[in-house]
């Protein structure tokens, strides 16, 4: 399995459930953002350690260590450009709103 994640990269958890685990293991939550702390090999592939989740050391099938989370449970966080909500408003409506926001000129009284 190829891994394109790097240390310090922001990722999103796309796995709704992580299956049976020992009760002391904290797992990533679906749709939450995490930061990659380390990319590590494990028994059946490549796993991630995350800055936001630090589990203790435990005994596992493939040895003793901190549990990691399979890279297939994450996707890179996409930076999105700012959205132009004005583009959604019909031009006539946008003009009406702009006129309402313009300062009202006061007439001089003499």
C-alpha cells in the first residue's frame, strides 16, 4: 500500500468506525481533522500516529508499541478558496441590497 501522507499534514478521518479494539485505545472520530505525527509500518500496511491522539504502549499481534491507524481511514484536508456568496445572488437583487447599504445623504436646510 502506497502512502502519500507526510508528518505535519492535516488529514480528515473518513472511517465511521474502527472496529473492535482494546477499551483503553482512543480512536479517530469520523469527519474530524487531525495532524500526522508519524507514518509507521504495522502488521498489514501503513499506519498513522496523530498529534491529537496519543495512546500508551500496548501488546499487539505484531509486537509492542503505540497503536496506529490505517492510512485508508483518512484523506488529505483540502484547503478551499473563499467562496463568493454574492455570485449566488441575482444581479437585480444584489443591486437592491447595495442601494440599501449606501449611506443616505442628508439635505441641507436653510
